[in-house]
C-alpha cells in the first residue's frame, strides 16, 4: 500500500475564496496513520449533562447503595466547596432527610494553628522556602514569600486568546527574557514556579481538603467509610467547559474523590448565584422573622465576589414547606469583582511612583492583568493589606486617604503625592478605582430587570451577597439606583453574606432530589486518542521517531499518540473541532483510515504513552474511521510541487469533529462541510472521578 500523508490545515500565503484555517501548522502521515501536529485548541460548548426531574443520578444508576448497618442509611454527609478568586470556603452537614436545616450546617473555620479561626481562607499559595515551618498558603506565609494570587482565574485563561497572549508575556517576564544573570541572581530559587495553572490550584485545594478531613475526624474512619457522601462544587455562571473541567480535575486530585470517601454518591455542580439565592432567602426569613418574598414574585440575586460578579433572577414557585425557586432569566456574569479594584489601584500606583520605584516595591510583578501566575512579594502584600482597609472603609468621607509605603519606599518623596513614604490618595482617585467595577455591576442588574420586565413581570427585591457585596460604596450606589425603581436592596449581615454561597451549596446538595435540573459532574472512565504524525521537535519527541517525508519534505515525528479525552474529563455535551490535512501524489490511493484507541490501564492515567511504537500494546482499538477521497475532484484540493523532484501533489483540508454526550462519543471527518466518515463509541458508564 502506498504512503498516505496527512497534516493539520496549513496553506501557502495566497488568496483564498473562503476563511483561512485556524492556526495552520503543517504535518503529515505515512503508512496507514494520519499525520497531525499537536491538535489545535478545543472549542467546546459550555453545557453540562442535566438529569431531568425524577431520574436517577448517574451514580445511582451505576448501582451505588446506601448502607443500613448502624442505621447510617438515615444520615449522609453533604460537603460543599466554594473555591473563589480571593477566598475559599468549605461547609458540610449530616442530614437525615432531604429537608435542610440552616442550624445543622457546619462551616470549616479551623485552618491550622497559625491561621486563626476564619470562615474563609485566602486563595493564596506559595512555593517559596519556609525556614520556620510556615504552611505557605492562606495567611500563614513567610514575609519574603512570593505568593500565587487569583489562582481560580488561572483555570479560565485558556479560553481567552488575549489571556493566552498575556500568559506568554508572563512566561517571558518570569524567566527575565532568558537573561541568565537574573537566573543566577535567584540562587537556586526561581521566582516563577515551574507549575501549570492546574497544578497550582490542585496544590492549594489539597491544603483545603486536608483541613476539611481534620474537621471530619470526629466521625471516625469507619463511619466515614460507610456514610453516603455528596460533594457540591460551586462555579461562576459563565464558567466555560474547560474551566469546569479543570475545576473538577483539580478538586478530585486534591482529595475530593472516592479514595477519601469510599461511599461517594454524587459530585454536583451548582452556580454560585443559585446557591447564594437559596441560602439568602431562607436566612433572611429566619433572621428577620418576616417573609420578604411571595409566591410568583421575582427577585434578583447579585453574588459580588473577588473575581466574578454573577447575577440571575428567580421566580418564587413555593414558600412552604420549603422555599422553591425557578430561574427566570438568562444569568449574566462579568469579571468585575473586588480583585479588579486592587488591579486598578496597582496600575495607578505604578504611574504615580514610576516604574523603577514600583519594581523596587514589587520585583515579582509580571503582569497588569488578573490571570495565570499572578504573584505578590512581601512589600506588595503589605501595601495591598493596607489598601484593603481603606477599601472597606470607603467612602467614610470626602477627605484624602493616606497609605504608608513599606520597605524600600519608606523614605520616598514625590511632590504633592508622597511625603516620607506616606502616599496620598484623593477621594476622586479612590472613586476611579471603584467605578469601573461598580458601573458594571449596575449594568448587569439593569439587564436582569429588563429581562424580567420583558416577560411582563417586575422585580421587588435585589439580594446582595459576596465579599465585594460588603462594600459600603457598592451598597450606596446600588441603593440609589434601585430606589428610583422602587426596588428594595437586601443583604444578610456581614458574616452570613460572606458564606452565603457555600451554605447554599450545602442546602442544594441536601435537597438534590427536589431540583428539576441537577447537574451531575460525571466523568469519562477511560482516555481516548488517535495516532498521528507531528512536526518533529527535539524537545518534545524521541529521535527514533524522526523522519523526512519524501513527498512534502517536512521533518516529522512518526506515529505520536494524541489524547483527545482524558480519564476524569467531564462527560458533558460539547464539541471538539480539529483542523487536519492529508497530502498525496496524483496517482496515489486516496482511501484512508483513522483508528480511535483507548488506554487499557485505567488506574495509570498519568502514565499514558505518547509513542505508538512503544505503547501500542497498552492501547485497544475501539473504533475506526474509513474515508475515500477518490471521488472528490482534484480542483477541491490544493496543489503543490516537491522542490527536488518537481512531483505534483495535493493537500486536502479537513476537519475532525468530536461530539461528546452523556452516552458516548461520535467522531466525524468533514471535507468542505461534507461528512466523509463517522463512527460512534459507546463509553463505559460514567461515575465520579477518583
């Protein structure tokens, strides 16, 4: 059989009638294997599998049962995790029935001897040395530690091209543009950790799980092994599939899995505003001894957190015996939380004191964005801690605010701005830090009001929760805006507003059977991939796989295994699209095949092979796509000539589409929008990853 040559879509620079292929990169194939480079970035739809009312959850369908020994079938453990941009909270309950009691919810507050008792812990992690035994996470970090902040946002950056570019710039800055004098100056401790965003988040969540586990020790290991467990994970409203997938993978690797909870029933995902709405409405009713809501009435829930602000409207469908809500609008969300006020302040500070002084204050600063690998050193942490106090008190009055600069800038003098290290911030400048975020929140709420009114209804209440929701300035601006519309703004007391999301998530988990569209975070139990050739890289490939395609003259790495789906990935409705090409001579056969493989050793997910040559015995072929281009006219292909032999050859630009659903996979190969081949794969019954 003659050689087949395949590659990712890559066209010469010349006019074309249609849109250019996405991120073209040449690659080919020999023998019966497709030649592809590293596949282009996935573009999945942001939809999770929803279980209709009255149906079993995936784990129930798989045969999970609750133990009767010791009467434990009457109790179960519901754990909720609210992993946030700036703070993280964990709560749990052990209900006997499906009715939630607010008094039974326990919030984890013991984070260690040096942490203090707080209902939330800062989402901060450090890889700096800890000479005195500091934990290097939360609040227990050394003074000179370089801390990773805004870790949650690291899970979301890969879905934004601008964020990807920002990440590249951060890498260059973190490595000092490969200036080895800077590397030597670090004396063995790189200031830019060699960690992926997922690894940073997993390391942080591992600490969180450790202290949850300590809090659950009073149950005893035997009872913990027998007690049915549900885990509820909160996510922002507009959290992409990739971000949700990364969150689930980080959570399970950190310890929220079946190894830690042998009788784990379900992992559930709920949006932060829905969880907050459930808790806030019930808490205000109980606390104020007054029913703020009426049946068929509409209200808006604004969850203003550190990174994102999520807003959604609900319709009250039932008040007794338990509060039941129905989502009434399309949720809206923006990254305009309190962390962006900090960012506005940092940008202003950089301009005011100058780049050189700013670098002296924060030599680890690598970005003016909130994204992956954002870091803060000792002095900048001190500045931000002092600014946090000013931010919470604003606006007390219209007088200028004062902030002492630490360390190397304690003697700094700048006329009318800094005197002996004391920085002056005017009222109007402070307002400018807040206003972009506050204005966006007001616009989001206005959008929700219009959505409700378009359905011939009206909003009577707006509930404000979250850390940013404690801002008096935000409250004042929102009250003024809502008063004109005769809408009441309500918010729980400070401590309750801060933990509304995580407590609401516990309630949601307790009453999971009552929700009509509970989202179960089911996952693939096996990995799936295809074997392709890739452009050869000395860094990435084994030299034994290097070859030069005699037709296209490209240097390739033969038969590399490309894993499209990894065990533990969310088994949710979404689509992956790949641009591929195949190259062939004028008189060569145009009949091709593309096998789909699965990895047979499920327990060794991290040890999957990359080379088909040495890993083929660890693979099982589960499907094969056969497609024939012989009936396609040559005019539909792109023509080229070999520079040495002058032989004419053609390239076909195709798309490989992977459609994922709750029951399995469908893989298609398309040419100019026409299907060439399709195959379906029935995956094993999904279950929570571990």
